[in-house]
C-alpha cells in the first residue's frame, strides 16, 4: 500500500479537469468556481487503503471515507472479484415478484444483524430512496390498520435525510429546500441533540438536555394531534450540523414516546450503519430497537450503489393477507451485482473484525482530535465511533459562531481547498454552525489519526488569522 502512483499521461496537465468542467454536472457544487480563472476540478483516479490519488499522482488521506461510505477502504480486490463473478453469472434481474440468490442471502444477513424483529428487508439504490420508502410504508401501514389520518412525520432541526421530495421534506435544512418548494407537506421539525448549543439551563447536564429534547417530540405530537402523526425520523448520531450523539437516555425516551402515541420510530442509519459507530447498526450499540431502519452507503463500502429499508414483522403483517400490496419500488432494488458487493464487504467486516477495531480505537481517535481544543478557533469536538465533528467559533468563552460572511470566507473560500491541498479530504460544512467533519475508513489507526490532527492543526491555525 506504499507504491507511488504514476500520473495520468493524457496530453496536458488539466485535460481531464477541463472535460469535467465542460460536461460533468456535479452534485452540490458551486460550478462558478471552475469558470473564474482560479478553479480546478480535482480528478481522483485511484484509491488504496485509506488514501486516494489524483491524476497528477498526489496522495490524499480520505478523511470522509468518500462520503461516509468506504468503510473497508479503497482497492479491495475481493469485492471487485465478487462483483465480476456475479456479473458473469447474473448481471441483472428484478425482484418484483421474483428473487435471486444474492438478494435472498443479503436480506437474511441484514435481518440477522438488525435489532429485534426487524426481519423484512426492502432494497433501494441509496439512503434517500430508503427514507422515501419508509415514509410511504408508514402511511400505508396506518391506512391498512384502520388509522388513515396518521401521515405526518417529525424530524429534527438541521438533520439531512436525502434529496427526493419526501426525504427532502423530512430534512431540516431550510437552505437545502427553498429552491425546490413546495415540497411534500406534513413534515414537522423539533430540536436536535447538539449539547454544545443546548439552552442555558441544560448546558451542564447532558441527561437533562436529552430529556428536554425528547419531550419536544411528545410536545409536537400533541400539537399536531396524535391521530395525524405516523413516524419520527432520526439519525442515531446526527450528521448535518456536525455529529450530534444522542444524550444519555434520549433514544430510550423517544422510544417510549413513540410507543405511547402509536408512532413509528425510524432510525435513519444511512451514515451510522456498518461500523461507523462500531456495530453493524448504531441502534444495536445504543440498545434501542426502532420500528424501521434505513441504511445504505457502508453496506457495500461504496463499491456499488445499495440501500435498504429494514422493517419489523408488525409492519409487514398487513401485507401477508388478501390483495394488500406495497405499490412501490425501484428498478435497481436488490441488484445482483450490488448485493454481491455487499456480501463480500460484510465478509471483510467479519474476517477482519472492523466493528471491534472501531470500538478499540474510537477513544484514541477522539483524544487525538481533542488536542485541537487548544486552538482558539476550535470550540467543540464531538461524535462517536469513527464519526466526528469539530465546531469552529470566533470566541471559545461565549461560543460565538462565525457570521455568514466569515463562514463564506473561511469555510468555502479557504478551508475546503486548503485542507485538500494539504493532503486531507474531509468536509468543511456550515449547514448548521460551522464544522469540519471526519468519517475516515474504518481500517485506520493511530498513525492516520496523527496525520489528520497535524494537517488540521496547521490549516485551522491559518484559518484563525482570517477571522
């Protein structure tokens, strides 16, 4: 894993980048940056372990696992080989009233990993589709069981749940939604679990803060009317805003509230599943059983698109009878090659003990990142497993955040490019308060922790001078 890559030899230093600029419409990208004379489209051509390489031969530590996805690391030949074998045997067949071996095997395996009686696996292409699937199931389930007015969804402020219209409605980031409104109605928002920004009376009592945040869900259900609320969607550790773990007792209280009002508890584990928090599902580690889990990303370590909604037997029960049908699905649901990739990826998890590796090393990762708290720009380090956010502030005492202009100048104008240029791919994000997010491949250890900390220290120290 230490070989030096050779640069791409296509004529001219920026041929691929120029073609990307001229033809490739990149998601969530401010394209004007590439037309103002200073922008350059980074072209990543190869990955190996925890590192990726660009077309000029430069190496970068993948501090975001691609997009919270490449759990087992880059360049895993066994996954590619499993995909190739499957493509030769059966490249595609739908699972609309049919089945094929890889979808069956993967569904059984996911059911075995999932908590409680979450035994029913509905495959999707990704996390947004899985969230969309869960909301539709929730609405139909209550119609089939005599409660047709239960259709609303409660989710949390600043939470991101996907880009389809339904999932985007559940998302709690106003700026991500305004250009696409009107969206699907009936999505209600409650506070998230950012303890660093807790109300003053709870800033020194995390458990009390968790109770307060959970009770806001009960309050919202009462306000909307229990007969109208179908589900509560939450990430076990919220991504957007910078890695908010659940305070002690929070998830347990949300489970109680959902049971009290006959509301489904949906754990969106698009990011937190498959080792990110040190278990196949974070809800296992937190000891709470939801009614539905949505997942994707790390299921295949990114080697193929694959997602799933995993539902309890109770939610499947109405579909055992008569003509009841879930009129929903995707062409690529349970794709044979994607399922083969997932099974090979999960084999690596088990043979190499990746979940145990995360649990054994998470405190070292946290302690290494917490060294950055001596910097004046670093207000908070938070997260769990191999999933951390570093919140940036102007004043550590008052916790004053950056203004919009400062966030534009420091995050977009400096940090994102400076970190990448320094050899670290991660995310500088201001969908809530400004943060740097880290979610590296699960294979890394102390040497990579130190490399991350050293790069962050240098670049964040320079960022402070720009405020």
